C-alpha cells in the first residue's frame, strides 16, 4: 500500500468539546475514506471508549491506542501489536506510587481482554473518571487492595489523574527508570487536572506511526494533534497539522494550523487537501 496516511488524535483534535464526533466530521471522513483516503487514529484512550466514539466511522487502517502501547485492527478485531511493561519495571512503578502516596489506574491485557484496576477512589478526579467511563462508555473496573497483588506479567499501562504539583514529582522520579516511557499533559476537559501516563519504552505515538508506515508502506504521513502527548506523533510525521485550539508547544511544532476541534477543523482541512492537494500553510 502506497500513498498518504492521515492520522489524528481524538480528544481536543478530532472530537469536539463534548468529547464527541460531530455528524459533519463523521460524514465527511466516511465519504473521503470511501473515495480512497487512508485514515487512522492515535489516542491515549482505551478500546472501550474509542470504539464507542468512532462507531460511526468506517476505518480500514489499524488504530493506535493508549499512546501507542496497543495497535488495534478494527476490521479483524484484534491487537497485532502489544507493548507490555517488564515485571520488574511494573514493581518499580508501584513502589514509586507508594513512595509519593498516590494511585490511579493500572491496565492489564491478557488473552485479548483489557482489565482496568484501581485501589482507592478517595480522590474526586478518580471517582469522576470511573463514573464517566461507566456511564458513557459502559467500561468496567476492578477493585484491588494493592496493585502488587495483581500479576505483573501482562501490565501495559498506568494512568494517574491529579493536579500538576502532585504528578510532577512522580514523573521526575520515574523519568530515569529504564524500560519506561512517560507523558505528562493537561486534561483537555478540566482547567486544573493533568494526566501522567506510564507505559513501555517501546511504546509511543511516534513508534505507532512508524509501525503503520513500515507495515503498510505509506510514503507520507500527515498527523493532527492538539496536546503535549501528540508531539511524539509529530516527530514521525512528514506534515504536522495543529488544530486552532492546540497548546502553544504543539502549534510551534506544526507545519500548518487548521480550524478548531469545535469547528470540524480536521475534516475541513482534509476535504481541501484531499481534493486539491493544497492547504493554507501556517509557517
């Protein structure tokens, strides 16, 4: 397969401020995909929420989930690429969380089933996270007394959600830990909260894009993003497009700017570029 792959982040980029895919964007993308457009997704979300959000899209190219820790084939409904965290490294992460008296969510993928564990939900952001995903995406969670009571053999991811001041020391303590990749970025939907996500050093949106390029033989990749965790994806793209509402660092790394996520910016840029091969340059 030759040609161009277009790959987009979801939250803050392809999705509107209500975390939904507009009817316009869904209709536009499906029309272009039917006309030969190669389109995929690279998101920090899991399959449970992503599948519901993009249920109206006819995607033929595998998508990158959990910041590239997983590649999911939507047609074959399987994971052709999985990056687990080494067991000793899992133990080191759990020890660090204990040291800083914090917790979050730990993800295990075994026999094709993704399980999400939590210890305590005393913190309101964690309770809200669980409630929203159960109510909106029918996602299930498993309570465990301690993360280290779960076998470390198939752990792929940790998610922490808190204010920056509490997450930054955890990030700094783990950044030198071998075998890990970290991303610390502001929550798209909250003015005060940040995410710290922890996964294998072999996983990233950058590596996911490189995998899709190599596996499917794409000659060029154009990526769309808005937040700090999209910068690794930009590194692997030939053309980088930031939405108008993107963080300043993302705009600075972009080659072009498209409209905002609330104005179907990605779809409208693609309509112009797909039909003319040209779009207004940013810099």
